[in-house]
C-alpha cells in the first residue's frame, strides 16, 4: 500500500517500512484522543477523590476542635465555611431522622407513614428554619453594630452547632435506656438554633455604641424566632399526624 507520509510503497501493517510513519493517521489520531480522554477522566477522578478526602479531614478537625472548645467558635474563620454547613445539615439530619424513627414505631400500630412525609419534608423544613435563624442572626448583628460578614455568620452558627449535636445524641441514648429527665437534653438541642446560638453570636463581641442595645435586639429575635418555630412545628406535626389519621380513616 502507499504510505501517506513518504508516498512510497510499503508492506501491510500499522507502520511504513520505509519511513516508519503510521499508515492509518486517522486511526492513530482516534487512539491518541481516546488515550487523552481516559487520562483526563482518571485525573479528574483522582482530583475529586483528593478533594473529598481533604474536606473529610477538614471537617473531622473542625468538629473535634469545637467539640473540645466550643467557646473558641468566636474565633472561627471563613475557611471553615464548608465544615460549618455540614454541621448544620448534620444536626437537622439527626433530629429529623430520630423523630421519623419514633413516629414510624408509633405509627406502625395504626398505619404506615411515608418516607417523604415523615422524613424528607420535615428535614427540609428544619433546614429552612435553620437558614431563617441564620439570616435573622446576621441582620441582628447589623442592628447591634457588629462587623460580621454573612459568610462568617454562617460559619459561627455551624461551629456553635457541634455541641448541640452531641447533646441531642446523648439525650436520645439516655431516653432509650429510660434515664429520668434525659429528654431535657433533646429539648435543649432543639432550642440551640432558636435561642442559644444567636445569643452566643450577638453577645460574643464588645458592645458598639452606634448599634441598638443587644438585649432589646435579642428580645425581638426571640419573639420572631418562636413564632416561626411554632408555625413550622405545627406544619410538621400536622403533616405527619394528618397523614396518619387520613390513612387510618381510609381503612374503614
């Protein structure tokens, strides 16, 4: 066959017997492109895996740091933004999953409750409450004259969330083994994003004369947050028990 490179006759094969060029350049180009594509895919997978490992180590360090010394959360930086978000999601996940399992056990005596109504919707609602409380905390810091950015506010909320995750889990365990008054721990954990965490953030810095008094800002914050939390809680309970009663009466 004729070599496309030197235009001399060559024996059959992949390469020219005269100049050594590839006799099928299109095929060679395709093979080369496939090799580069596979190399890029492998590189992307390694990069993604490395990123996940780095973030996991970062979160573990973040979690242990503020579990041992929660008061140091006032010194948190924006570099801990992602671990803070994970902490917020983790508390919401722990609370809603625990209530779903309890409701599932309770509802099994009557009718079944769906995973969507018992877990997914309450989980989203709890995250929305957390988001609203964080936004309200941010605007409260502005009313009191504090210089805290939005991202730093979220990071502080996530750092202060960590002890409440442990408190809630301890409360659940103690409740299961029937230790008296252990439900107080779970109740305190539920109040964390509504009362305690915003108070920690608003009171951690020195008072600025140009801002409103923090006590009045906190009182207003508590009023708004309790109204919102009550509405969300009523919707969550109504969604769960409303579906239970509806399914129950449909059986007759």
